[in-house]
C-alpha cells in the first residue's frame, strides 16, 4: 500500500478531524490529543486519541506540548497532502499536454523546448519525481 493509499484509508476510517490537545487532567507534564467537536471537551465527555509524554525527563511538559501539537495536526496534514497529490496530478496533465501536444508537434528543428523553458520544466520534473518518491 502506498503512503497516499494509507493516508486515504486512515482518514476515511479514523477519528475525523479537526483534533485538538490540552494538558492531561492529572499531570501537567502530559498532554491528551482528542477529536474536537464544536466546543472544548470537559473531563469525562470524550475519549482521547493519544496520551502524550516526553521521551525523557528533560522539559517533559514542553516536549509533550510540541508532540501533542504535531499529533493533533495529523488530520490537517492528511488533507494538505491529499490536496498536494491532486495538484501534482493536475501539473502532470498540464506538463504532458504542453510537452507532448505543443512542443513535440510544433518544433521542426529537433529542439523540443525553447531555452527559456528548459529550467522550469526541469524543476517541475524534479519536484514531481521527489513528490512521487516521498509518497510511495
């Protein structure tokens, strides 16, 4: 399963976002991540998605806070990555049209791309390849 397939599956079957976080009720060095409704939950009204603590004894509260923020951002990051995938797909369609339909059919001198288009096309190709590799 590709990363994008896994993200789609998890977003579909997991707790819907947005998620939020707050200090754990029994210990300020821990945080809870929870599925957020229209108003902040009160103790006893919700179940946490994750209980977060630091991985060592240094600055537990600060590190737990950062880790909880990262976990709570997962639904937004999933949505952003799925949108980026759609952008990449649209860019590939546009790139293929421009390259195949326009430049290939309108150039007689063997040069597919004019000089001023080579760098941006190379950057697009590199960016799309990096995105596709990261999404495997």
